[in-house]
C-alpha cells in the first residue's frame, strides 16, 4: 500500500509540474528555439566536413551530421529542461495533485514516431541502385527519372522527420519532469522507479531519428551514385535545374 500511495502521489505531482511549466513558459516557442539551434549546429558540422575535413561521400557526411546533431540536441535538451525547472517558483517536496503528464508525453512521442518509417524508402533506393547497375541502354534513360523521384522523396520524408524530432516540445516536457523529480526525490526520499531524463528523451525521439537517418543516408547514396560530381544537395538541385532547362 505504501508503494501504491507513493506512485499515486508522484502521478499527481507530475501533472502539477506540467501545469506549472505550461503556465510559466511557451513550450512550443522553446521547442522552436532548441530545434533552430540544433539545425545550425548540424549545418556547421556539415560545412566543416565539406570544407575542412574534405569528406566527399554525402551519405557519410549526412550520417555523421545527424549523429553529432542528435548528441548536441540531447545535451541542450537536458540543460534547457534544468533551466525551466529551476525557474519554477518552487518544487513541492510533498508531491502535488493532478493527472498523468509523463504518460501523456510518452503517448504523444509514440504517435510522432509511428509515422515516416524510412525502411520502405531505403528498400526502394537500394532497388533503384540495383537497376542502375544492370541496366541496358534503354533503361539508362528511365533510371535518372526514378533517381530524381527517390531524391525528392528522401528530402521530404527526412525533413519531416527532423521537424518532428527537433522542433517538438514533448521531449522537453518529459525531460523537465524527470529533472524535477530528481530534485524532489533527493529532498524527500521518494522511492519510485523512474527511467531518467536520458531514457525519456530517447524514448520520444528514436523513431523520428531513425527515419531521418535512413532518409538522409539513402539521399546521400543516391547523389553519390547518380551525381558524383556534386558536393552538396543545393549543388545537386542546381545541376538538375540546368538539365531541365
């Protein structure tokens, strides 16, 4: 009964924290700021690979850029959530009242992650490359058209996954609740099993990240194969526009 009582108290306290955060801050705006910072970080990492490290493969460059960007996102998310929690007027060590914010955040994250599965795109891209390898002279005309379609699909799906990943506020809310709970448990010795801020963040973001990685690597592989002379996606777009005209 003691454990059940503690669990209910924590559930009630979570909602109070969520209400306080929503009342004190515009979480959507904070999500946009975090996403903008992460995109700028990724742009800098990509530019460094291209101009300083001379990484020619776009697939490798995109993979490394997304990896560094995600690590930077997690660090900024943790720092930002801590600042939000410390900015609250008080932390109720006795645990407050309300509904269930943590479960709400996890449900939203699973909904976001359920869309934009990149495995189909990856299979299609590899199939197009196989066709290109064994094509005769007649098929060579068709393959670039397929490649352009797959490139556009990879750009759209990858960009959508990145928007869901970096510009949402659900992960920020979940991490802030976990950080706030760590403060409360340190003060009040509340013994309830929690997954921690890192697991909460990864749980809400790994599916969009996977979709973005698959789309980005597929896009890079297509550009490396069909347009090896280009060093970036904008350059590839300019080449395609010139061929169109």
